[in-house]
């Protein structure tokens, strides 16, 4: 059973992104609860560093992300004085996106290990699309998702324009983005935006159990699976088959494949180690 007390803290408890390790799972907690864990420049920098560190650490075989307090993440901190201003003195949001949101979305998509997101409360704006960019998303029954952008005169970012239609289809993506209406966790599951709704009190334990299960799998193959599925969206069938052949060819030469086949033949559990 998951218990935060069993995890080893890596960051200080008051870090903007708390980092801990339990077994092979690196746990990241967005930690600005008073501002509903909205993104500041500093929190972005800590999150980037935490994801980079997890990606570079061979002891990490899965990442779990959640939020402290009652929210998951309310998107960009609209009060952050660090928000960039252009030469004309007006907000330079393109610069904010290039510096923070684009690297974040791409980092998630290129993680060498699976990323499980435990959405513990409201996820709004870039906070919602950050969650949708993770590999498997569980949400507490009381959680909700809001494409809040249209309410402040913006478009979905942090990969939202790419993710939403792919996950939910154009009709639902467009309606969610145009209205900015709040979507319950149950409807998010029904729309295919997330994997599963779980009861509030079970969220952290179930997300950790899932991350632990994934960590025991051949994570190199899992990362290649994500890559092939994402790439297939813009490939012809023939090109997707060529990519499958290339990736399968690489994985076929891996220690994990040899171990998986040997474990099957010897009727024992496999012990995967590749990263
Ligand atoms: O640089 C750029 O701008 C470009 C990037 C854009 C990416 C984006 O994410 S744009 C979208 C930004 N996010 C939003 O527009 C969401 C704003 N927040 C809300 O709509 C609501 O707070 C929620 C629906 C998320 C939750 O509502 P509720 O009623 O549960 O809580 P609340 O009372 O509104 O908020 C509680 C506190 O959190 C409050 O502070 P206070 O009054 O107690 O001192 C509120 O101001 C603060 N808070 C909530 N969201 C943000 C925030 N502070 C700063 N930035 C926020 N995004």
C-alpha cells in the first residue's frame, strides 16, 4: 500500500515541485497549494529540472505526478510578476510558451520512462493540458478539467491544440475549448481524455500502484510504444509499418527482449533492466 511516509525525499519539503523516490518510482508534487499549483517561472524551472533528472537517473523506471492541496494545477499563474513583457510593454506570451510550455510538453513526450498523472483536483488551462500530456491519467472523482483559455482571450496551449482532438475528437475538443466549461472527471473518462476515475481516497495509492507496475515492465519498449503511437498520427500506414520495423528491430536486440522470452520459456517472472 502506498504511503508517502515510506518515500525518500529528494527535494526540500517547501520546494515548488516536491521530489521523492519510492522504489523505482520518482514522485513529483506540484507544490503551490495556495495558488492552486498554478505555474510560475520558478515552478516551471523546478519542474523541468525534476523531469530532466528523472529522465537521466537509471534508478527511475516510472514517474508519478500529482498536486498538493485541493487542486492539481490552475494553469499559468495569472499574477506571476515574472511573466515576460515584450518591447512594447505588452505581455509576450509567445516567449513564455517557447521558454516554458513547449519544452514541458516535449519533455513529457520524450521521457524514457512512463509518466502517470494523478489529478487530485481541478486542472485548468495549461494545468489540464499538462495532465493530458502524461502517459496514463487517473483522476479523483471530485477532480475537474477546464480549458480556461477562451475566458481570457487565449487559445489552448501546452499542447492542447494537438492533444485534445486526438484524445477526444474534434467535436468535443472544439466545444470544450470554445466554451471553457468545466468537465467532470467522469466525463473526461467518457470522452477518452483520461484513463480512469478513481475514488478520491484511493487516488494516490492507485496511481502509485500503477506506476510501480509500469516500472517493472520493459520501460524501453514502453517509451518506444508511446513514440510509435504519437508518430503514427501523421504517418501513412506504410510509413508507420516502417517505423514499427525499425523500433522492433532495435528492441529485438535488447536485453529486455531476451529476458522476456527466456522468462516465458522458463515459466518465471521476467526481470527487466533496460532503460
Ligand atoms: O503566460 C501566459 O499567460 C500564457 C500561458 C497560458 C496558459 C494558461 O494556463 S492560461 C489559463 C490560466 N488559468 C486560468 O485562467 C484559471 C484561473 N482560475 C480559475 O478559473 C479558478 O481559480 C479555478 C476554476 C481553477 C478554481 O476555482 P475555485 O473557485 O475553486 O478557486 P478560486 O477561489 O478561484 O482560487 C483560489 C485561489 O487560487 C485564489 O487566490 P486567493 O483569492 O485565495 O488569494 C485564486 O486567485 C488563486 N488562483 C487560481 N487560479 C490561479 C490563481 N492564481 C493565479 N493564477 C491562477 N491561474
